[in-house]
């Protein structure tokens, strides 16, 4: 018998929605687009910070900025089907993803995604 | 009685040379000049790397480069009088310091500095 992780995309656990082939294609495109946009932002900001370096503290500020962004991106962009509704919910909340990019996903997934986005909105508004 | 570290610049331990007021001024100037030049190099290189970023791996290469340089600089530029002959020896060996910048130090210190530079030269030639 294979390990649970090898099975996770095929035999979802309780409460985990199944992702059809076409949904997987939509998810991958949306995920990659958001990640690409976020990386583009970081690249622009890094170039700007580098061009403005005047002293050593600016240099280490740039290092710190890059370390923080790398960690945040690693944490945020988790392409596991068990995590994707949370991932997309966060990206919607952060306006890094437009809901239209998720068109074609089943309604139950869109509901979970919107619901998590709203939860995060309430969290930051509080 | 004060702690040993509070005394280290005033009452050197065995085998540690004393540094006169004028020698301390020379050492500080030489140290700061070498550090300034090394930081300037890192700033130039960081700017160049940032301007050439094409993809995320280039971004994390820049982060890695900065982290490595920061650690190396922290390790190398140790302004304790007990460490200075080794620090200057290394900087001479790396051609980050010209011997003329140390003019005015006592001959015993210059000997230790040159001797450590030669030791490192032999080490890298081996």
C-alpha cells in the first residue's frame, strides 16, 4: 500500500473536495499567475531598493526584505489540493487573484474560497 | 574589580601587544578604510545583480549573496586589539589593505601582520 501523501491527489480525505482534471488546470493557471505577479512585485522592489543603497544598513535592509519575502512566498504558495481553497482564499483577500481567474471551479470550492477570504477580511478589520 | 573584557584595551594579556594612542588612530583609519572599500564592492555587486534579475532564482541568488557577504564581513572585521594583527594580516593577504596604510605601527605588530598574511598566502597556494 502506498503512503498517504502519494494518494492525496487521487483519494481525498474526509471533507477534502475532489478536483477534476479541468479544475486542476484552472487552479494551476491561477496559482502560477498570482505567484508570477507577486514575484514580479518583489523583483521591482528589490531593484528599486538596490538602486537606492547609500550605506551598509540599506544593503542589509535589502537582504532582510528578500529573506522575509522568500519565507512568506514559500509559506503562502502551497500547491497541495488539500490546501488550495485556503491558498486561493488568501490570494483573493490580498487582491493577488481575481475571482474570474477561478471561473470553472465547482461551486462548493468557490464557496470555501470566498468564505476563507471573508474570514481573513474580518480578521484584519477587527 | 572590573571584568576582563572591560580591561582588554588597557591591560593586555600575555603575548598581546599594547597599542599606543597614535597606533590606535592608525589602526582605526586603516580598518574603516578597508571595511568601507569592501562594503562599496558589495553595494556595486548587489546593484548589478539586482539590475540583471530575470527570474525568481536570480532574486534568491541575490539574497544568498547578501547573507554570505554579511556573515563574512561580520566575521572578518573584528575590531578588538587582541585580534587586530590577524585582521590586518588577512586584509593584506586579500589585498584589501595596503601596507602603507599601516605605517606608524610598531615593528613588532607589522611583523605579526605580515607573518599572518604570508601564512594565509602559503595556505591558499598549497
